C-alpha cells in the first residue's frame, strides 16, 4: 500500500480489506474505487493462482479491478506489476 501511495497518489487512501472474507480483492482505493488483489512471489513470477471467486469479481469489475503482482520479495526493492482488467487480458 505504501508503494501505491508513492507511485499513484491520485488513487486516494487505501482501505485494507484483507480481514473481510469473500470480497475477491485485498485493497480498495477511495479516490477511484479501484479494487486490488495482491499476489506475492519470493523470486520472479512463476505461478499465480486466483480463486474462482476472485476471477468472477475481476470479470464483474472490469477496469476497476487490478491485479498487483509483487515479485522478488526477498530483494531489497521488490518489483510491482499492475494488471488492470486481468479477466479480459
């Protein structure tokens, strides 16, 4: 969330939704309504898994759904890739 605050401040304040079960995303941004599902990888990206529910929500939300892939978690500076509307991509 700190990375997005720095890189995309226009998104607004993040709301951590990880304690809410069944939403299909982890973070919501107040300024844009963007919903973000975060997936992490210790090294480079090898495999990612979305639940069927996450995939359904991605389909429903379209451009408002973003998949954030954080890789190289063991590195000093992790890499962040954002994929908007992953269902259609």
